[in-house]
C-alpha cells in the first residue's frame, strides 16, 4: 500500500521525503521493524519510540511518524509529524486493514464494572438469531472460530483493526468490545466511529501515577466514547451520567431501575435453588417481558438490561433474549464452581473496592450461613485500593482470608500488611495465608453447611505475576487439586472462632 493512501484520513505535517512509497507494514515496536515499513514513534509510560529512531533507520525503515522534530534523518526516509502519534497509529492501522470497522456493526462498552459480562451476553443473544459476532475484551478476542487470549481489556489500535479485519474475513457481521478508559485515553479505539456506545456505571478506579491522574480525568476519558459513536445507550441511575455525557455528539437512550428510563427493570426477586443462584425481574418500557438469570446480584440486572437494550436494535425477539439469558455463564464473573453440596463456592474478578462491595452486598442478600471472602491485591498499583478492599471485606464478610494476587515487583507480605490496615478499620474476623492454594484449601476445609465462599480478584486469569514473569495458576485447577488431595468430597468443618492476628 502506498504511504499517501495510509495518510488519507489523517492530519499531519509532511517534513521530508516522498509520499509516493510502497509500505510493507505499520510498526510501533522497534524490535519488529522490517525493511520499507513505517515506524510510529509512541511515547509510553516506560519508553519513548523517538529514542529508537536511529536503530529503526538501520533496519531500513522507509518512513517515520513523529510527535517532535527529529534531526539527522537520511533524506531517503520520509518524516511525518503529528500532534498525537497514538491517534496516528489508529488511523494508519484502520487504513492498512482497509477500514474493516465500516464493514461491521460496532458496539463499544465502557464503565467501571460490568463490561465483560455484558459483552458476552450481547454476543450470545445476537448469535442466537443469526448475527455472527466478534468480541474484544478482558478475557479473549473472538474472531469467528479463532479465539486468542487478551492481554488488555482494550488492545492497541493496530490489534483492534487487525482483529476487525479477521472478523470480516471470518464472516462476522458485528463486533462487541470493551472500551476501557485507558483504551479511550490512548486512542486505541480511534480511527473509526462506533455504531453503538454503552455506559454501564462509574466509580473511582484506575487512578494513580500510571493510569488516570484524578477522578475528573477518569470521567472525561469514559465520556470520549460518546463523542465517537452514533447511538449512546446509558445507565440513567448512575450519578456521574451528566459528566460522562458532557460534549456528547450522539443520540441517547437510557436503561436502569428508574421508571424514567426508556427500558427499566421492575419487581426484582432473588432466586436461590440447588445449582442456581440468580435473579428474576420484569423488563418494562420499550420492551415488556419477564427474565431470569443464573448470575446473582443487582449488577446482573444492570448487565442483562444493557444487553437487552442493545439487542433490541438488532431485532432480537423476547423469546431469544429470555432463552439466552436463562443459560448465560461468563468465566470468572460470579462463576459458580461445583465443589460440595454443603456450601457454595464462586470465583469472581472483583479486584477493586467498588466491585468487591457490590459483589459481597449482593451475596449477603441470599442470607448464607457465613460469607467468606478470599482476596489479595496486585502489586505496583494504588495502595488505596488495598485499604479500601480490606475494610469492605472486613465489614461485609463474616471471614476475610487475605492472600496473594499478582504481587508483581512488590513483596506479597508487604501488600498483605497494607490490606490488614484496612481490615482493622472494621471488626471482622480474618486470617492471612500468602500462598493462594493454601488459602483456598483453608476455606474449603473449614466450610460450614450453608456457607458461601467467594474467591475474588483473579476471575478468568490463569496466572500469577511475580517480578515481571507470569506463572501458570488457575483457581479452578487449584480447587480440583485440593479435592484430589483430599481423596473425597470435603466435609463441612466444625464451628470455631478465628483469632485475629496481632
């Protein structure tokens, strides 16, 4: 493809060299440069692509995209200067793959929680009546029959466009994707316009040195989606909605519990029977029918209502929606694990204060004998999360089991110590067991009839990140190992009192 064609939808300043060149690839990682490719110099949190200009020229790159003036570049190398190289990468990638988003119905979901579950609900409903749908999210990227593990909720723009292209090639007609605040901030979903943008909810999260500088910035970035979509579908109940929709350019439709919403939930009831933990409610407004979902909690009502609101635009029937929602399961999202008939065990991705509070509050409504919460906090992340999660678990759970979760470059013991500060702000029982498998074993060995045990924080993750390396660790496998090591189904434990550690 010629360079001039790649630049056709971009704003840029042509500094030197010819624009009539054939380009062999769009590259943003200096280690992957090939001869006659174009290299985009991106300024990241840990590195700056401008520092690698000399090395990529030695690898025979033919063009550079830069944000700042550069010197000593051979005349044979074309230099294009832009205000934002991440935005440029998105535009170049879209052009390189032939603008695949224009061949799909695109659905973007933003919000602090609920994105992953909602994407799977939407995909399942759409496919149930004939819309082949791709997915990009926290767990995986699905491109027809091809599934690959995801590294980020929203991947780099080149990967987004490459995935869109593969979806089109594999016969997909739609794509539903998570549009994280960082993904929006870093232009990973730029270069095209979403057909539908969805806002689930918003609470303080991802605020820190390597993420968003403050709450105002977090809200602003969430709101960018509604300046880049044709139709907005938003949660009317969220207190931040007005700020999120500031400067929006799309039309707006609402959902929620409020009867002012275009689509709302009424008469919500908890449903708890053997092998089923969920909710039932009535959809009213733009559609009217009853729904039952095998996922517990008020947040499940929001997630399913969001899916209904979007799928209505694709002609989904009440019958198909009810059928799909009645059987929907999402890995790592309030995932029931069949362990024992005596107690309930769930795995969930709740890894911040808002998600943990929502999860524990929802589970308490089912009136378990005891609510046991096992969790840890990731290293190299805001310490405030540790204090907040510790306090919430101590206040809402009957027993908190503090363990390790992706310590990264920090000491697990130091992280646990921070969590304990939060735990001690409330008056709940707790125990600390750094080894996650042993912590899970402890919960299983001491479970009482009617207990509800939630393993929070890992969700779909199948690794533990320690000092820059990921080691395989899947909680489902750990549970099975513990069961095998016990040689029989674990019996309910005897009553005892945990003494707080000093």
